[in-house]
């Protein structure tokens, strides 16, 4: 199945693009997608994701809403990957 992945902020700089379409297996989860992206872009693994908790430094939305890492992706989904935000 095909999904679109959009990268924001630091992630965009690390992968060198703002979005791309990927062909992935049916029934993959957000967690599976993160693993695919870490393999595809070692800079994400080496510079962004914490060693003890690989998902600590990332927020993910699916079709415009925040999702858990166990969320199952579907054909045509648009997944946005962006760092946590802080304010104050």
C-alpha cells in the first residue's frame, strides 16, 4: 500500500525533503513506519531518537490527528512526523 510521509522542522532537515510517498506492507503500525524511516535515514536514528526510548522525541499524526504508535496505517494515509513542541 502507499502512504505519504511529511517531515517537519528538524526532521525535514535531516532527511532532506518535506514529504515523500512510500510503499509499505498492509497492516503496518506507526511504530513499524518509524523503524522503516530510521533504517532509510540513519540521521534520524543517530541524532533524533533517544537510545533508551526510540520514540521519545517524535510526534506523529495520521490524517491530521495525533495517533499512538500502535495505530495501524491504511492505504492513502498522510502521516506527519515532527518533534515535540514546547512553549512558555
